C-alpha cells in the first residue's frame, strides 16, 4: 500500500529519484558560436551579408532595410 503524500513532498521524492545528467562547465555563448562556425566552408562565409546584425529583420522577414 502506498502512503499519501502532499503534492510538494511527492514531487521532491520524484525529483530525488531521477538521474541527473553529468554537469558540463558553463561556456560563453560567443565561444559556442565560434566553435560551431569553424565548420562552415569559406565560400559560404564569403556569401554572408556584412550588415546581417543591423539588418536582421530584412534577412529574416524580408522587411525593407533600415536606413543607416
């Protein structure tokens, strides 16, 4: 027979039973992006817009470019 527990106590027991994934050191997002971008071929990088950050709405949604 199972014992009755308040919801909070049941959730705490359930959480304690779960296996936790091994922890990884925190990395700065810029390091993760740079690491991922290393595999992009040079010809693809050459075709990237230089104003991609300032004109992201144009490239993502097709909105008119903002004037500088």
